């Protein structure tokens, strides 16, 4: 059984992996692990995302690959994007981080005040 089989059985329901075995290392880990968001996409959507990445984001190449129009490609990209939760890559520092920076002297009192006010 592979991921595609699991996705078909789940029919869009969330999957939780409870046991992972690494045979080469002779390690088995038990717990409750959710799958990464991209692996939760349907097989068709995973193929579409892979093709999009391989085309370096070229919608023109995607039109040729899938034989559909620009609006169809955009619509599908928007639909897939709506299924994925985006992670902030530069999150604002927490209050504790700001105070830690102040204590370490990496920022001054004025910067700390501005940063703390920015959290409101």
C-alpha cells in the first residue's frame, strides 16, 4: 500500500500516522503524527503542484502540459492554495524574545518599546 492508496481510502479525511518504522536504523517510533499539508492533497493536486514546481511556476508551460487555459490553471492554483495553511516565515518576536534582546543588550530601550508596541 502506498500514499495514494491511503488517500483514496481516507476520501479527504485527515490521516494520523501512529507508528513509523525506520528499518535501516532498526528504530520504531510510536505516537500521533499528522502528515504534512502537501501530502494531504489529492493525488491529482500533488501531480499538479509537482508540475508547477518543475515548470518553475510558468503558467504558460502548465497550459501546454495540461492542455488547458490560463484561467483554468489560475483557478486550480487558487483552489489548491486555499487548502494549504501558509506559515509566516518572519514572525514578529514575542514579548519574551524582545525582553531577552533588551537584557542581552542587542537592542536598546527605545527599540524594545517600539517592538512591544508593535505587538498590540
